[in-house]
């Protein structure tokens, strides 16, 4: 009944949030003399903090209406080019001249781990000027009716393969964090089947390929409990009147609670500073806080079968690095990968996927030629910084674009790529 209690508590707070919001507008209204005083700003700040910490955050918009290509601004239009009950394939179509050569097509596989795909807004924004971008827009499981069936890790792999087919031959695929495992598995399956839509390259970023290496708190939690513990303690039924009523899910708010508890002091300090910025009338700093937490606090539910299969396969049994992973009845043979270039990216201070876990993909893909593989470790960034922020834009995104361009499937001799080991130093 915990999910139902959560919903009831949220509903009970609605009138209090509405009252707080109305009072905040009263105290912050420029026509109110109190808004120009410290007392008025303090009251307004207190009311806004209360309203924000008790709010349910809906799915944010990508909000990328334009980008800069070849030195000029061009319009960007979001369009759904493929859809299934649990995912839409979103294409960011750029308004480019018809006679301009096509850029490389990149499929960004967003994490299905509690947050919406919009968490990768910065990733998409940094890549848009240089590539034709597609992204997996996962659907909140609580909104999917039971009649649509189930969704597990095998379905996830099938979705990735189908989306690569929808995009066409020679595309590039990026797995950000959790999708690194199903992306690598999908490529292995496609190689084994000699699939004509095999991607030209795959980039794995901050992913749990082998969680036995440098295990983090997240990894240790999974290792300390049997799969039955997760089924009994974190799986719940979607309450009425949601569209997915009675679907068994891992609620997004539980996932969010786990993430926040790992750095609780940091989040408390951030909200304290947000309050102080409001009192000091520091609008720019306050807006940065709003932008970040509007995204961070927007969460979605995961299906029971996907969550439990992922925990069991990736974190408990370590099936992929052991060579024991199955895709339905087909073995996932990573040694079969020979024609897809591999780029792995890690953050030095990653506390979700420990250093070395993503790099392990190179060890289990021994038949990829040396000139088709590269590893990069970004100094001074944590998990979030692997795919977002200033260092991502300045150091990581250019390497992803260059790697895709050098390994594009086109006539002519392939240009070897130097292996980057640390901080951009090539050896």
C-alpha cells in the first residue's frame, strides 16, 4: 500500500501547495511594497521552497527549437519516427539545405532508470550542430495500460535493434549509463546474425558493463540482497486512477529517493542556497537551481520485469562480462563484434558506475581491431558530468563526433584513430 499512501499524501497536499503558491505571488508582486523588503522576500522564498519540495514534477520538454550548423542558426523540429507502447523514437530534424551533405546519424539511447530522456537535453544540444540526432523517449510505465503487455530487458534489446533498422544502415549508437549493457548486447546479437543494419560505431558512457570492478554503493546494494528482496520491497502496483492501474512497477519516487540519499547533504545545501538566492534577489542563480531540479525531480516508473531482470543480469550475476548473458534463447556473444567501432567514456569521480566498469567493454570485445577502439577518461567529473555540463561540451562531445566521423561507413580507406587514455592524451 506504500504507493497508494504516496498518492494520497500528494493529493492531500494539493490545497496547501495552491495556497502557498497564491501567497508567494502576493508577497513577490512588484506592486506590493513588501516585495522590496527582506521580510517580504524571505516569506516569498519560504513559500516557493515549500511548493517546490512538495510538487510532483511532470515530464519536461526538450526545448531545443534551434541549433547552429555551419555557422548559422537553423530551426529544429521534434518528430516521432517510430513508436511502441513503452518508447517513442524521437528525431531532431534540422532545417538544412537540400543540397548539403548529410551528417552522421546518431541514435542516443537514454537511460531507463527513473528519469525521462530529457535528462540528456545537454547531450543532444551539444551533438546537434554536428550530427543528425535520434533519441529514445521512454514512456512512464504507470501510464501504459496492462493490455499493452509486459516490457523486460529482452524487449529493450529488441527495441534498440528495431530503432537502428528504422534509422537505416551505417548509423552510430550511444548508450548513456544504464543502456550501455543492452546496447552492447544488441550490437552483439546483430553481429551474430550478420544484420545489414549494423551500426558503424557504438559509444558507451558511464555504463555498468562489469560492476565487479571498483563497485559503488549502488553495486554493493544489489550484491548484498537476493533478487527476491527487491521483488518484495521495491515492486508495487500502480494505483487507481492511473492508466497503468495494477501494473507492477518500480516507482520512480523510490529511485529518486535512493539517488538523493547518496548525496543528501549536497541536495540540502543546494536548497538552502536556493532560499538564500531568492532572499538576496539573485535571479540568475535561482533560475539555474530551478532548471536543474525541474529535470532531476521529474521521474518515471519502470516495469517490474525490466527492473528485476536488469538487477539480476547486470548487478547480481554479472552475466555480460562472464559471457553468460542470453537474449531470449540466443547467447549474447560479444566476441562476435568485429565490424563496429567501440568508444568508451568514463568520469574520474563517477559514484554510480565506478571507474573501469565501462572500459571493461574492451576486454569482452577482443575481436574489434585496435584502430577501431578508443577509451577516454574525463578528469574531475562525476556521473552527471559524463554526459552533461561544460566539460562534456568542451572535452567529450567533440571526441564522440570525431569518432563517429572517422568510423563512418563510406568508400575509401579508413583513418586510424589514436587511443585516448586520460585527459585527452593520446598514446
